[in-house]
């Protein structure tokens, strides 16, 4: 049988997205390629693991009630404005399944998180990529212009990989213009809570008053638990209703549900502590790495750097790795970024290792 002929045409030639965070392949290496809470997960999660064990012989609660309740109480949202995902990655994948038909036009900045375009391509949508201007900040005016006649607009705030933040006022201008145009807005705030002052930027409270708004969040980055898959979204009631109907049954295991609830109920301060430290450290790291001449880093809006480097991204990554420090080569974001690297800010001691690696390579 010719399987190629059986495959939907949208699936042919699909290329899987490339991601950083491969530090586990490099034992003993300090991983700056992923953007996680540098303090790691909070202590005290073992209790949830033990509590989950006897439940593993049953299917988990399909609605993830304990986790859902924790989200509602932590963020002051009503239950019917919330959906749950096995990581926000699952929600990213589901959204086009629910809303897109082949040929629909979808607007997104370029570069941005690669899973959006991948999920849209699986549904046969047309990607209308809006290149970031030279300052690498999302051009909201251009996004608004392109939203006319589009089905959906994506915005990642802060944007991954570039780290720029769009102020809430501007995000809402985009949401409102899209509403007038009959366009949905998919807002990714999975990296936002680790930014100091995120409460002034988040649009969570706006989902109940904007029919076209859908916001994804995740516990992955802020609690440094990528090995557990725990995400959620807050959106308008009518969007959520359809997402909930289509959601994969039992998408969160019992362990994820209990850990998710525990983290939001008892450990939320773990995030603000990291945000505070990183806000101070990013200024110091910017100065120190720029002084080496390998990059010219300004202080980023978020807690990670996206910088042109002296050599290609691959070469810089290899050279820095000699010192057991991993940065991300950004070539996967396209030829324009072949000499860019991305690296996160971490705790002062860990940042010292990064700075030392840059210095050592600059002096070689
Ligand atoms: C901007 C952004 N959104 C969403 C995700 C998906 O994360 P998760 O599925 O762990 O929530 C990532 C992961 O790297 C990301 O960088």
C-alpha cells in the first residue's frame, strides 16, 4: 500500500519544530538554552507524588477539578473561562483543530514560538508571517493591518525567542481591533509570570470581557517542571466551551492534577522570588557578557537574551559548551538569525558560570 497517498495533503512535508532545553543530553552542563525558573521546582512536591500513587489504578478526573479550582482561586476567574492541557503545547495543538479550516489565513510575528505555525499547518491554514523589524519588537500596528480578513492572530508575550514584551494597553488595542474584524486572538503568556511586574502586563482579567481572546499559561517555566505536562488557558466563555468539548479525555494524569493544584495553592511565591532576582541579574549579565565582545547585549524586557554573536550561533554554542555551559543556537529561526544565540538569566552563582565561559572564549 502507498501510505504517502493515504496521508492528508497538509501532513506531507511537515517538519517537526526544533526546541532548546536539551540540557539533559549534556550531563554536568549548565543549561542556559531553556527559559525555566532558575531555582528549579519548589521543595515539598513529594507529598503530591505519594498522594497520587494509590490513584494511579483509576482513570484520572477528566475535568482535573482540583487543578481547575486552584486556577480559579489563584487568578480570580470562573470555571467556565478555563480549560486544561497536558502542557500548553497540547492547547496550542488543539486550538487550530477547533477553529481553523484549510485555507484560513493566520497572522503571527516571525520569529515566534514554532509550535503555532506547526499546529496551523496541520489544519492546512495559511501562515501570514509578520517579520519583526530591526529592533526585533512585535509591530502591533502591522499585526492590526494584517488582521483584516484573517481568522486568527497569534501573539507571544514575551515573545519567544526574542524576549520583547508588548505592554497590556497595546495588546488590548490589538484584541479590540481584531474583535472589530471578526478575528480571534491567541495570546501566549507562558513566559510572563517570571517577568517582574507581570501583573501589570497580563491580560488574564480581560478574557471575560473580550469574546475573541484566548490566553495560554503553563506551569512548566515558572515552576521548572518541563518533565510534567501541566498547562491551562483562560479565554472567553464561548471559546472555552468549544475547546473543552474537543479536549482529549483524561489529558492530565492524577499526578499532574495534584502537583498543579499544590503549586498554585502553596508555592506561588516561588515565581516572584525568581522574577525579582532575574530582574536584577539581567542588568549585570548584560554588562558582563557585552564586555567580552562576543555579543552586544542590551538589557532584555524578559529574562532571556536573544543576541547576535561574534561567530555563527552553532560555533558560539560549541565554543561556550567547552566550558560546560549550553546556550541555544538560533539558526532554526531562519537564515536571518544564523549568528544569533539565546540564553536565559539564572541565579547569581549560575550566571557567574555563563559569564566566565564567555570571558574564557573571548580570551582564547
Ligand atoms: C512560548 C512558549 N509557549 C508554549 C510552550 C510550551 O510549553 P509547555 O507545553 O511546557 O507548557 C513553550 C515551550 O517551550 C514556549 O516557549
